[in-house]
């Protein structure tokens, strides 16, 4: 087959990897597609608040938005076009990423842990400003990474293939939607019931059976926990990450923790952050995460070089495949970038007392790091938001020594920029493969951001009013990692408890080795994840264990019926995550109202 396609008039068109060629007047940016996408994505973002404050990870909404958006119209007996489905997933993925982009699983709870009380309107304005910045960072890079370099963007490509598969087999798409919905209903009913009967979520085996070992294990967090969302997460994260969590949980809570307790390095209650084992384990856990993230960034130096050279070549060197009426005008993203910078500067000063020039520097630095994030997402499907944030924290450790709030919120600008720029480019890759209009996707992305903010900020407030950040319900490992980094840069090693420095050094070496060995062919798939091991140091052990249970069930299912797994595992897992997340909001409301369990 020739690598040159022909336009309708017979003229040669540039080589393209486009998979679908829409009809000239095919419906695209419709109100119904945007509304459905925004609603689905906002629901995903709310559940991401819940799961993100539990384990520090969030999950994308692109494929869920595409499948549920398509299914919603089919169930209602309405027809929807391929391009409308793409608009629904674009709006949905933008809304779904707002829990991360707004900093509500890392920077903002870290500020709360430092004692800052941020008003709801401040959260909304800040979220809008920094999320829009990420979109504007991405726009001028589209032609280079999508059309010229043709980076794969695995999630964006998978979303396009999912949309095309649904239109070729609508019945299979409806089956996936039903699996997701039924799993969500089960998880929701389970979660609501658990509010009134907590024993079904965490059976107290150590009190049911008079076995001393069970009581000892329970005291160190090794309890039987059956939360549906984290069980479902075990399907999504894969065996390598799941078993890394197990290694981290055993190493932290069964080995290092008891050693620290017996040696008197952490004499307080086991779960105390002030003087207990939990506070001591925080430091090697954070060291694992940071060392792996920064080493991985350093090893990706080619991505940095390509990203910097891309800033010089983007926008030039030939015509774009996109027609003029479908391109995003320069005035839109340049004007938006200027307005977003002003808005972030004003909000940063008024709400967080950050000097105006500090925010401007943060935006400039973040624009470069967002380019690297886009390149990384395109090549590996990994958006190194945490690593990018740590780079900014290190920079501001020198620019604003001792100013922890400035350190955190400058890094939050970087995190938001990387998060939304990567998400936007995944969507633009999907649109490119489907022959969609970037301009219309851009508008859908902006709509999704606004919808996501409206939903996630109130949900964040509900959760944090009902439960303590850092407590058993909301361990907030990402927030503690960001806070610990800010404290260490502000206070130096005096912030560390006894013998934690030695543990930090060893953990840093292990984290760096994890990143280095991941580059070695033949063994990389067996190398534990430093990020996952570090998270297991911070969250109670039973959260790690339930994800391992989920992975084991997924492995058994795959061995028994690999075809079924390939079709329905994502839908089943997503339903379990969403069902518990949504009813978790209800449970938080019941807790605020004082309705007892």
C-alpha cells in the first residue's frame, strides 16, 4: 500500500496515520456531546478525589467517557457520530483530570496539612487558572508531536481504536457499559452498607479468632480490608506495581517499622505522625518516590533535548494537515496564556501570599516542563507529574528558602501544567486519528475543565470536612510526599526523626537503582516500582494488600479466560472504582451530618 493518500480532487496529500475519514458535514461539536462528556468526566474526577486521597493515584477518563457516552445515546435510542463521541471523550477526559490538575490530591491537601485553610472560591479560581495554563501550553506543540514526529500517545491511540470498535460492534460496547454500571451499583451498595456495618468492609478477624498473631498483625496494619475501589485498582495497575506495593508494605510495616519502634527511634503510637512509626516511615517512603522520579527524569535526557529542540521547530517547516477553519488560532492560546498567568498571579498573591514574580517564574518554568511532559506522554504514556513537581520544589528551595507555601504552590503550577498539557495532547492525538477538528476539541476541553472544577472542589471540601487528611480514611500519600519535600527544603535535615537520615539514604539508593534497572532489557519487567514501594510506606498496609488481592483475581481470570479479560477487565475495574467513589461522597455527607455508623 502506498504511503501517500489521495484527496478527492486527485492531488497528493501528506502521508498521514489517520484511521477514520469523516463525512464532510458529520456532526461534531454538539451541545449534547459536550454535556454528556462533562457529566461523565466530572463523575470520574470526583471518584479520583476519593481514590487519589487514599493511594495517591488517579485514573484517566478518556475511554470511560467514550464508552459511556456512546452507550448513553444508544440506550436512549439516539444516533451519535464518531466525531461527537470524540468530543464527548475530550470533554470527559478534561473534566476527569481536574482532581489532579487542580492539585486536590497533592499540593492543596499538603497546604491543609501545613495548617492553611483555603476558601472554596480560592480553590475554584486557582483550579481554573492553572488548568487552563496547561491547555494553552499544549496547543502550539500539537503539529510537531502529532503530525511531524507522529508520537504514539498510547492512551490517545487506544481511545481512537475504542471509538472505532464501538461503531463496528455496538453490541459489544453496550456490554462493556453494562458491566461497568453493574459493577458500580454493586460497589455503591457495598460502600453505603459499610457505613452502617463497617465489619463487611474490614472484618475484625483478630477479635473473632483468639489468635495472638492476628492481633499483632492488625496493630501493624495487616488487616483484611475489602474496599471495592482499591480491589478494582488492582486490575488496572498491573502485577509489577501491585507486587511492588506488597514488597513495600512488608518491608515498611513488618520489618522497618518494628525495628524503629523497638530501637526507640519512633516511641509513640504506631500510627502517629508526630513521634510514631508512621511518621518515621514517611521519610524513607518519600525518598523512594523522589529518587526514582528524579532518576527517571535524568535518564530521559533525550526527551528533554527533543522537547527543547521542539520549541524551536514547532509551528514551522511545512503546512499542517489541519485546514485553516479547524486550526486553533494563535490569538486564542496566546491570549489565554496571558490571562491565565495574570489570574494565577493574582490568586497566588491573594490566597497564598505568593509574590507576583514568583508565580510568573513558576509559569515560565512550568511551560518548559510541560513540553517535557507532553513528550514523555507521547513516547511512554507516562506523565511524570510528581517528578516535574519535585523539580520545581527543588528550584524554589533556592528561590524562596523557608517559604513552604510558595514552594508547594509553585510546584502545583507545574503539576497542573503537566497534567492538563498531557491530557490535552492525548485527546488531540485521538482527534487526529479520527479526522476531528482541533479547534472544536479545544473548546470541548475548556468546557470539561469548567465542569470538572464545579464538581471536584465541593467534593474535596466534603471529604476533608468529614475525614482527617492523613487519617485512615484519607492517608493522602502524595500530599505527604509534597509536604515532606517542602519541609526538608525549608528546615534541612533537622526535620528528620532519629536515624531517619540513614533510612533516607538507603531508600534513595534503592529508588535510583529501580529507575536505572528499568532501562535494562530482559529484566526491566521484573524490577519493582520505587513509586509503589514508597506509597506502601505511607498508606496503611491493608490498602496495599487489597490491591494485591485484586491483581491476583485478575491473573486467575486472565489464565482462565484471556478473551473475557481483554474485553471487560477495564470496565469492571472502572465500575468498582466509580461506585465506591460516588457512594463514598454520600458516606462523607452522612458523617458530616452525624448519622452514625
